C-alpha cells in the first residue's frame, strides 16, 4: 500500500464546506497556524484537537 498523507482536519472542513479561516476564527488562532495543520506542516496540541472537535459540532 502506498504511503499517503491523510489530513482529517482538511477533509472535515471540505465535507462541511468550511474554510481554514472559519476554523481559525472559531478557535481564535492565526490563520497561518490552521493552514499549517491542514498541510501537515505542524500538528495541533491535544487541547486544541478537543476544541476543534467542539467546533465541529457547530458545522452542521
């Protein structure tokens, strides 16, 4: 099986027609930080992942 980067944050944003800018505003984070998460340059902390999951509830 071929190794592929998989970024669940980016996938969920696309599935719910949301942008990284929307997520950055929802979390109070810099848009550049969220962009780095979406490109797998860096990863959010566990605390931030929890906040992302809470923000996801507001996507629907």
